[in-house]
C-alpha cells in the first residue's frame, strides 16, 4: 500500500528531511518516488529497515559516481537537478559530497534576504501612507468625501494587495529562517567531514576542532573581503603578537585565541567544487585549515602554515599561474555582492524618482527618504567595488614582480 506525504519545504533543511526519510524507513515505509513539482513523497509499505539517505543537488546531472554505486548508494528519486540517494544496510565510509547543496541553500538564503530588504522598504512606505490616510479620515478638521467605485469589487483591491504583501513577506521571512537553520546544519556536518580528512591525512587536526568559546576574542573588521593581501598582513601581524585566528563570523567578526607568538603565513582561496584530494594534499604539505566559510555570496577557504624565521615563507600555490587564477576567483567573489547591491540600488533610486512625481507633499517626502537610503547603499558598495579591483591589481602586480 502506497502512502503519500506532502512536505512543501523539504529542500530548506535537507538534513532534517534525510532524518525524516530514515525514520519513515525504520517504521516500514520505503521511499519509492518523489513528485518534486508538487512536493509529494510517495512511500511503499515494506518490512522496517535501516536506510541512509543523502539529498544532492546534481547541477550538471551527472548522477552518482561509480565509486558511490560500488559502495551501495543508488538513486531513490531524481527529477531535474535534485537527486535523493539511498543506501540500504551496507556499511560505507564514503558519502555523496555536499558542496552543491550548500551552494543552493546559501543562494536561496541570500535571495530571501534581498527580498526582505526590498519588500520591507515598500511595506514601510505603504504602512506610513496608510497611517496618514487613517489620520486624515479620523480627523474632524479635514473633510473627507467617500466616492464609491463604479465597480464595488475594485474597492477591495487595496486590501487584497496589502494582504498579499503581508503573506509574501511572511513566506520570505519563514524561508530565510529555515534556510539559515538548514545551512548551519550542513556547515557543521561539512566541518566534521573535514576534521576526518585531516585526521586521515596524519596531521594535527586541533585547528579543526571547536575551541573553547569563552577563550575567544572577537574583533570586528568591516570590508575585509575587498583586500585579501591587506587582510593576510593583518592576520600575520596578529599571530606574531600571540593572537591566532580561529574562524570568521558572517557579520565580519573574526575570532582569535590567545597563544604563544608565532610566525604564520596565511593564504586565501575559493573553490566552487574542490577536487576529492584538495584538502588532503594541503594537509599533507603541512598546511592547516583556518576556515572554510560559506559566505553570503561565495566561499572563502583560509589556509595557514607555521614557519620559522630561518626558512623562507611557505607557498600554497605551485606556480604563478595558479596564484593569478586564485586572485581572479577572489576578485569575482568579492565584487559579486557589490554589483548586486549597486544594481538593486539603481533600480530602487529610479523607482523613487518616479514616486517623487506624486503631488502630495507627504508622499514625496517618503519617496525622498527611501531614495536617500538607496543612494547611501549604492555609494557604500561602489566604494567596496573599487577597493576590490584596486586590491586585485595590487596583488597581480606583486605576483608578476616576484615571479611566484
């Protein structure tokens, strides 16, 4: 007997969905197929079994690799770019990779944040206008005459638009919160996987472990992602003073731990899909992972390596070409968010200019305030864009000059 379950927000938190699928299997319902469009999961009744599930976002539609199939993984359901893999009872140490799912969840979280800001600004203007109209209607000093619409249904349009706006805003907020929770779970799992890779590589994995939060010192550094060379110098100077960076928070907060002063060389990289041996090779070369941050508009990997004053500074990249390619990737990542916000700001400024044509003085004032807000926003991110380009050319010049 088949059982259908409607789960509309399953992709917001894939780890919770995987645990739910495993519980369904343990209770005697095995996943047979998924209607991804209608978000309906179809199960068939079977004897209870222990099945592991992994939800993948197969962007290139390559399916499961030969190695995963050999280890017992098979596709339980697949549609478009989503794939749900299952492993029934076979012990395995190999699991499907999560990078694409992390990127997809992060993109949805970023999109809902942008929508919250845009919708919130318009709802604020609409609320202020509604309050003004209510004050005018309830005032005894201002005569108000109600003129009914020739079509009564048109009188309901403003209310319907308001309700639709509130409903969309509620959905956007819910989506943002759920995707943030799902992203945190994915990143925690990813950190544990990296710690395992570090241990298997035979290197000290203490840098992968969560430090005692009570010992961490928080230091804010705004706009750090626009000049990585300057950031590296700052971190290296801090290490020389006994402040070792242990992580980065999304709000531009760096976490330091007090330790013995040491010489550490830091490197920055960004990878959409790192190769299977990307981490193992660097661990085996003596580097330790400072952070693998899934930032709002990209990903930043920070490597470090201890060295003494008697030896030359270590180098992460094998050639000058690799170093230049990394600098270009970092430039594209750091400018992506600036280009997005500058473009949105220009669109909102244009909309505000149209709103300023309204003859009502109060409404013109509201639109002027909104336009001023977006002008400041555009200026801040334009400066950031210029800083990122300047930082890239400085790094390029240094690489070409040193020949490394």
